[in-house]
């Protein structure tokens, strides 16, 4: 158990609430002294060596003109030279030291300065095993012709490919020149003209200030297809048509969000479909959301993920959590906005189904999260990897809290309040304390007595879900529950259940309601009726295969192994590995599968799977 989790278990909530939450404990930077206002990159992308090399120019604003040091965040970077420059001078060598690596934070790059230089240039190269980059051979891609590379900077992995102030409290503009193999297309979270020629020499500019975790790069055999004048899809040629068909509603989603929360402020909104090894469902990199191919299932049933990544254009990208202990300000708000977009396009019932499924997932996850970490407003996460704070508490409890406020105040008051929050804090990084102050000033007085202070404290600082939380029901999911009860009671065989016209969410609800273990005969009956073994739908697979493991349904093993070796999305595969790790025989099988899958897994995925298997081996 991490040291912080043990400490949290021993402290009363009142002590945690009173603790000092200022600053970002996951960065060495000193933004109260000096900040990066603009970043200039000149990089060579080397597929043979699996590295980026070149230099980063950090253009600085000195808040304390007497300050004479610059502390930056790095992880596994090779620093070759550091130079400083004033506006009207040449470059001067600077003294620097790379401190020993902390297992969570990486290494501090400490630079000494004789004067407050406007620009500091760092010449460096990355490690082939950089935690924020994945390099794929041609065989690991859909097309099999060219290599592929992509970044994943959230939460604190940008420091593994650029030396910078890797904290969401610092926002900067950036430009970049990237040179590489002329056969591949390079894209970044910046301006990516759809008609850009593929020539191996690319120039980018991001003119709006962003935090470091939103800086992104990708390169591969990528082509473009338009959805609208401001939105389209980048993908490998073999994936493009399917992606365009699946995500055809993207422009309608943008328009729905604009109706609710004001204009889209980032110019273009494009989607990049990554290889299956991408460890997340999506990443909201501005102007270019990174998307897993596992949501392309042919019926648009999983496109709420696109609504989610688009929603980040307001909640997260536009208004950003200042540190990772306030991640609910990004993800809870985004889940709420996602729901409103889905409701506007697909109706209330579709939005309600997503809410019920997410709430079911949260209740399951809360069983494994220490009570102090079930609060929205978290204590300082010193010593803890911020990736561990990315739980359903931030996403689903945060969403639930905003629906609670919506219910108490009504949309006629709550919608303008939320839109004003985005407008007044645009391109800023904020804390939970900032939001609470804004809530008390701008919304609570509009309807005095609608929410009591104890209720707010229960949502923001308390564990679990408050008793007064609004409840959501879905007629279509209730219908699925009735069919499930008929089967479990033995009244209706699986093949005779009334499932005609079911959408993915109903199947997920049905699966979520099944016992963790079934008789082998029951598993075979379900499989014969619904053909879940070998399903191309990852959301179904992540629910079916763990039950197959726990129920001893070995017929699913070959398809399950194939799924684990071709998909690297952590959400979809970790439950399967966890089920396998519960027995010595399953653990041995899991290790065999991991050995085959490892070359195609992202470093974050590999680390997560290894942690599961190591914990099981130690008897945890």
C-alpha cells in the first residue's frame, strides 16, 4: 500500500480537509518565481533509435526578478547542454545538474543563472523507454507498412519527452519543428492543416496557452477524411472509412456543446484514431483528440467517448485543474457536459443509460478505494503517482455532484452558472477552492436554502455517495434487468429472452447484473445465445472474460488470449488480468499472455498489468 494511502486511513476527514492543499506536489517547478510562457521545439523523430532528439527553447517570465534558478521536471532524459540568452545578447553556457531520480517525480533539472535570461535552451534526447511515448513497429499497426509513434502526456509524462514545468498550473503556447522519415505523417496538439503534404519536415503552432499534459505528438501512416469544415478524422488508411462512419456526428456534437456552453475556442476539432495499444479510451489533446479504435464497433453505440473528449474543450482544456488532487474539476465536469451533449443529440433515455452504467461502475470501484480518497477534494498526494487519482470518483461522483446542483437549482439557473464558470476562467488553471468560492458567490445566493453547507461538505469532502444523491432510472435498462431476472430464476432460456433491438448499453447492464461466477453450463448457454466469446466489442469483452475465468469456462481462453494480445486499453484488459491472477494456474496463464502482448503494450499498460501480477504473486 502506498505510504499516502496508509496515512489517509489513519487521519480523520476533518484533519485532511484542513490540510494545506496549495501548490502542485507533483512538480519541481517554482511557478511563483518563474514561469514558461512559450515553448519552442526543434526535434528529430528517429524511429530506428526510438528517440526524439533536439532542443527546447523555454521563453520565461520572471515573477521574482531576483530569483536565479530554474527548476524543471524531467524523466529519463539525456541532457547534453543548457544555454541562456537575453533579448539582445548571444547564447551563454549555463551550469546545470540533473538530480537523482524520484520514483514518482523523475529527476529535477536544476539550472543556475547569473541573471534572469528571457530564454533558456536545453539540448537533449529521450530514452527509448520514455514513459510518455510508444514506438510501434510496422507489424503492430493496422496497415503493417510503416512504424507508428504516439505520446501520452497525462498525468506527468510530458517530462519524459520534453524538459519543462510539468504541472497543470502553468500554461504556455508552443511551436515546433519536427523532422522525420518522409514516408510518415506527423501531427501534434496544434494546428494540423488537413492538406499538409507528407514530406518529413513539419511545423506546428499552438497559439492558445495549454498545460503540459495536453502537449501531444503522433507519427505514422496517417491520412485525413473530413466530417465538416472544422472537424475530421486522421487514421491509418485501412481504418479511415469505418472511423468516418462511426464518428459522423462529431460536428453535431460541437454545435450542441456550443449551444450550452459557448463557442468552441480551439479552431479545428479533429480525431486521431490510434492503434489498439493506446492505453486509454481517449485523450483530449486540444485540436486533436486521440481516440482508441476499440469504440469503433459499427453501430455508433460507444460514441459517448467522443462527446466526452469534445466536452474537455470546455472543462479541462479551457478551465484546467491546477493540480492532480483536483482532477474532479476536469473529469467530473466533463462527464456532466458529455451527458448534456448526448441528451441533446440522442435523447434523455440514452443519457440516462450512460449515467446508470457509470454509477454501477462507481459503486463497484468504491469497494476498493480507501474512504479518504473517495472525496472529490483530495488531500495532497505527496508520494503517490497522480495516475492513481484517476478513478471513477473524479469522473462519476463529480458528475453526480453537478447533477445534484442541477436538480436543486434547476437548469434555468444552473446552465448559465456553468457557462459563466467556463467563460470567466477561460485559459486558466483553477483549484477546488476557486470553484467553491465561485459557487458560493454566483449560484448559492440565487436560491437561498436550496443547498445546505453540510450537504456540500458531504459531496466535496466526504466518502462515498451522499444519501440525498439524485437517483437515475432507465426504462431500457429496467427491461434488461427483467430479462436477466427471468434467466437467473430459470424461467426463460437465454436463447428465448426478449432482447430484440437491444443496444450495447442494455447488454452491458445485463452483464453487470450477472453473478461473478456461474456454472459452466450457464456460461455455455449464454455464449451459445449471444456469442460473447470473440466479441469485437471491448466493453462486452471486459465483462464477459473475467466471468469466464472465475467460472472455469475454459472454452473462452483462446479468444480471451487473442483479445489481451491485440488490445492495450487498460480499462478493458485489467479486469481480465485481475481475474486470472486470483489463482496460481490463472496467474501462470496471465504471465504467458503478457510475454506475448508486451511488445504491443504502452509502457503505462505494461506497468499496470505487472503491478496486478506482482501483487497476486506476493499474496496481496
